[in-house]
């Protein structure tokens, strides 16, 4: 614990110095799992220089029930929000403990202890949150056993031990540089180190259980071995201390407690020796239990009492300590102190308790006493009248309060319920209760001949006249010079609540409204806008005239000319206002039933101060509001004490306190993931973020680092852009600001922080947010799209023009083709007709001829002509004048020969759907004509059932034609030399075919010719 506390001494060197002349307010906030605190067993915690709390411990979300299996994590805490960091990889090494220590330059060191391996050191850059292994330390030889770190000036130094040596080194981020080493007198098996003791220019190191130790200078050099002669007791004997206790500094000299010695030892810098100071045991009793800040002005102790530990905070001066505050925490808790927030953080299990130690410029005197009247005696001293406990003198600088004994002869006089105190030029006092007015001398003794009987609690002095009023009625006046007491006529029914005056005229709030008295006459005024019974306090203030307050928190100005009340102020809580004073700036300070309120009429700024600001009791008392005209101090009484403050100091100085973004989360397009950015390096340099079109949302958290209680801070925020200005929204500490589904555009997020008293904290912070447009709505895409449309239209228009030209040409070509087609049809028709005429002529010739041979020749010629005519007939009746359906042509040819020859032959046709051009169809038709003609004439003379087989198909890239019959030719050789066979050979050549006639008893011809594809 000693080492832990030492690391955070610097906190109170600042915090408590600021509170030397003020009260220390303590408020506690508790955080647990539901607030984002994930650690169930904290190992250690520390504050970095940015005000973030770092916590190392076991993750509650990991397996809580298996010992040693918990995940170890780091959490960062900004006072309201938690953020988790993962440790660097430790591979199979199980972590059993760990702690942080500070690096003076910029960062922290993390030391992890393992169950079955040497400890390792990691450097944490607190700006970027990068955690890297200090390899030069982690890869040290195994001879290095123990190490302790300490601060020397602005350097972080480390002392290491082996079995036989001390080693001194400097840590600088990731580097470890050895400075010096020195051997032990004898080897040590377990060279554990005691906590280093820093004495300005020197550091003392010692083995924990051995008489081995040295002084080191700031550079880490071993300059002197410590021995018995360096420690001298008051009896001049020397010894080697086993334990060094608390060290502290007084008047540039260091002191330390050693072993069980009651007296303190002073360090002689020149001799580098510790000498016991006699008779300091009683003076410094229990001081050896204290832990001091580096400047030794403040200290605190931890005293364990059964199940709790008492942390006591002291101011320390000239060997004396003054208790400032005390906090009780659970025993065995981990603690840390903030250098910025002045917070005490207590960690126990899954609970984090944050104690805000906030200075208050409001002092409270006479706690528990009902305050009535106040007057200044001299510098820093005031006399105060209470309701039932007499008079007191308070010193606001020395923070003392002393009861005043008022003596009437030898007897002490009890005077209560005094409404005012008047101090005369001769230093006498006029005070009173409900029955008497007393004049006291400067020693508070009653001057007998100046005591007079009165009836009335209320009292006021105008020049040399005292006015009194009985709450049951009757207003009286007493002339001090004439010593004459008279009643003011017709005032029996006027019950006065409170008096005031402008120096000439007497005013009062009463049962009949506003009472006004001047030169022996009076008037009362009642009002339509305010009920008389509601009137309460009345005051005359230089800049405001007559102000009147009510039971319901209203203040009216009384117009002395029109005799009307005009509303001036309304309390937000409708709390009764019992006192009003103005400071030198014109700001009104109101004593109310709900704390003290400041109201600036020019700016309309209202601030309410309550218990969280140091007000001991909220319900104020009438007649107890007082302003010191000399130094501007204000004193305001309540039913349970007196509040003292200086307005200029009470107004919070927020120049050194500033709200900050502690996280900004949005989708990072470059990394293609949602990122929570919490590193100070990112937050400090980022003034704008870009939201991609598909994820136009972001969130942020905030905190105020400084002497502020985070839970008392309100934030208001709005998102501005050129199109609209959103209203302000309110959020609180620990809450996230979130905007989702933003329209595309450029926005500015504005955030302001306000204290519990509605004072603005620091400056407005801003963040520029650029929400990207969906790509098809961006200007460049629209421009590109318009360019594309224009190009497309231009292209289509050009294509249209080209097509129109082509259409015109095609139309002409179609007309020409149509004409040609018609002409071709006509030609085919005429050819067919002419061929048929020729065939007809041949038929006539054949009919008139009696020569059978001639008739046979003519018939052959006629059949050939009919074959050609048949092709032209097919072309004429076809939609294509160049292609012939072979199947249709063969069927027409067969039909013709069935009519021509009397032979009743059977035709077997196997023809595919091949199409031939006219160049192939004509020779093929003539070839087929010759074959059928030959079969009918020469093959079937002796055949009872003549058959002809015709097969045609397309095979690969050739046409295959097979022709056969079942007849028999009498002379095969003469057949080959016949005219028909010659024609067949000629047609085969024209078709460029391959002709084959098989030698069988029947006729069979196979013809293959190309398709010309």
C-alpha cells in the first residue's frame, strides 16, 4: 500500500493547497457492471497525465467460477464512462498480478507477473493507447531477479538485483539503458528490494532483509554504500535500520522514521547521514503512519479497523498535522488519487467508488445555531447574534468562533432574538431582545444607565433614532440623544415583519402592506398584483431602490412615486426569499428557503448554490443577510449556521476546466468497420469526421477533467447545418450523444457543459460532421450522368439518322429486289412455258412420226425438257428463287414418270429435307431423269414387280444419293455407252461428284457431291 499511495502524492499538493482557506466537500458516486465497469477483481489502478483512470483486473464477463481462467483486461475511466482495452498477447503465460507506474515523459508502464514465468514490462502510450513490450527488459538475462522503479527528477529509473549485485538503469519508453552496477558484500539468495526513498538529489535503495544499501545520484550512479555509521541515535550509538518508514520534508530538510524509534531522524545532506532528533516523539506521534505528498504539505493515513479502512487526510505544517477530512472504505480495497480531478477512487470487487474532493469557497460558521443579526467588528472579525444561544465573535481568516459573554456586573446576561446590532462611533454596541435595548462597551459589558425597556422584536436605526415594532402591533421610536421613547400614533394594528430605510424614510413590510413613515406621518399601501399576506422581506439597495420579496419567491420593486409594486424577479423553485444584498457588480445575492441564489439583472443569469456547493443549511433566516462594504464579503444566516463567502471567489473560474470528447464513434470506410475512437491523440487532432453514405450515424461521449463532480455536470448539444438549426438537447454524464440516419450534408455538433449551479464550464466544443451523399446524388455523378445521357442521346440521334439513311437505301434495295424477284418469277414462268411449248412440239412430232426410234429419241428429249421445266416451276412457286426443295422435286419427277410409262413400277423414296441451289438442282434433276428413264425403258422387261429405290441425305459436308432398281439390263457394257449414261456422267462432272456404279445383277448407283457450305 505504501508504494501504491506514494505514486499519487501529487494530487493533494494541489488539491488541498487550494482548499486551505475553504471547505472540503466530499461526494461519492458508485459504478458497477451496469454502468460499464467490467472488472470483478482489480489488481491496480493509476491516473495518467490526461486525467484518465487506468484499471487492471479480471474481466467479469469471462468465466468467474474457474480460478485462474479469467481474462485480464484494462479499462479506462473518464469519470463517467468506461472503455476497455485488451492486453498484448502473453501467449500461454498465466497472469497472476500486475501494476502500473508512471513514465514522466508521456505514458505508463505496465508490469505483469506470471504464475510460471518471469515478470514482463510493457510501455503504454497514453496518447495513442498503443501497448508495446519493453523487449530490452523482458529479454534480460535470468540472473536479473528483482526490480523496483522510482522517479528521479523528470526521469523514470529502475533498480535491479541479481544474487550478487545491484544494477541501476534508466527507462525511456521502449529502451532500457544501464547506468551503473555494484556488487554485494556476499551473495544473496532472494535479493528483494525495499521501496526506494527519494531525497531530492539522492535516492536510497536497500535490500529488504539484508544490510545492503546504497545512495544513488540523479544520474543513477552508486555514490555511497550505507552502513551503521550513517544512522546515529540520540545516544550517539550507531545502527543499521531494518525498515524505513514515512519520509517527509520540512524547511528543505528531509526526515524519516526508522525501525521502532519514536523520534524522527533528520537527513544531513552534506554527510549523507541520518541523525535522531531528540524529544520529537510526542510532537510527531503517529506520524510514521502517514504518507506525504512530494512537497510534504499534505499527508494521509490508512488505518484498518476490522472490516473497513479509515483514510484520513491532513494538512501538515511545522511537524503538526490538521485533520481535513475522513473517508471510510472497505478493507483490502485498491485506491488511486487523481492529479487533475482531485478524486479518490476506491476499487473493491465489481464496485468502483469515486469520491469527489471538491473545494468550496463557502465557509460555514456556528453550525447548528439559528442566525439573526451580523455586523463587522474589524478586519476578518464579525459579531453574530443567534436566536437562542447569544452572541458570537467569528474570525473568517483563522476559522475560529468564540462565544461572547455579556456581563451585567458580575452576572452573565442572556440576550436572545436580537434583530440587529448597532456599533456606535465610541465602539459601544446597541443590541436588544424583545423587552430591552442594551448598550455595551467594547468589552461587552452592559452600560446600566443606557438600558431601556421596549416592546418589540423588530428594530432599525435611522441617524440617532431607533425604531422598534411589536409583532402584535404598535411601532415606537427612541431618540438616543434625547433618551426619549414615544409611540407612533395609530400604529396599534400594524404588525411589522421587517424594516428598511434609505436613510431618510422608514419602510416596512407589514400586515397592512408596505408601511412608509417620514417626519411623523405614515401611510400603508396594498396592491392588486400581490396579496399583503405574501409580503416578506424588504431591503433598500443603492442600485435598485426598495426591493420587496414574498413567500413564493418573487421580488418586486416599490416605486416610491407611484406607490406600486413591479415584478422584478421570480424564483424557479418558488422558494421564500428572506434576505437580499447586492455586490459591487450589481449582482443580487438572495437568501432563500432553497439555498443562496445570485441574480444578475443585466444578463438574467441565475445561479443557485446548495449543499453540493458548501451550503450547510438551505433554509435561510430573515434579518441575517449582510454585506461587508470594505472587502465585499457576504454573510448569510440560516436556521443551522452562517455561510461566509466572497462573491468574486465563489463564481466558478472555469478557464482551467474544459469539457472534452472522450470518445467519437463512426464507421471508418478505410478500415471498413465501426470504430470507437478514445485515444487522446485522435480526439485532440480530430476536428471533423466523415460519415460514408451507407452509415450516416455517429456517437460521442464527454467528460470534464478537473475539480468538478462529473455527475453534477449537465451537457447540452445541438447539430447545426445550413438548412436548419436544431434546438438544444440536454444529456448527462455517462450518457452517449447519438445521431443516426442523417441526411447528406455538412453539420457542426456543438456541446456545452454546465455545472449544477447552471454556470457554463469552459468553452463550447465543436465537431464538424460530413455526411456523404449517396453516390448517385453527388454533383460529380449527376454531371457524369447528364454527360452520359447527352452522349447517349447524341449517339442515338446519330444512329437514327444513319438508320433512316439505311432504311431509305433498304427501301430502294427492297423495291429493286422486289422488281428483280418479280422479273425472275416472270422469267422462270416464261422459261417453264417455253420449255412446255418445246415439250408440246416434241409431243406433236412424236405423235406424227411413225419411226419408233425417232419417237423414242423425241420422248427422251421431252422428258429431259420436262425435268428442267419442273425445276423452273418449283422456283416460280417458291418464295426463294434460288433454292429448290429436293424432296418436292424428286416427288414431281416420279409423278411425271408414272404417267409417262406404262410400267407399273413401285417407287421407294427415302429423302431428307435437303435444299439445293438451282446450280445443283438442274444437273441433279437431269441425272435423276436419265436414271428413271433408263430403268423404265431397259430394266423391267422381264421383271414381274418392278421397284425403284431412291435415297438422298446430307452426311457431314456431302450429299449422298443412292439409286437402284430390281430390274436387269441385257447388255451392261452397251448400257454404259448409251446416251443416257453419257448425260449422267456429264451431270456428275457438273456436280463435282464422285459417281460409283456397283456390279450386281441389278442396277445400283451411288453419287456423292459437295454441299458447298
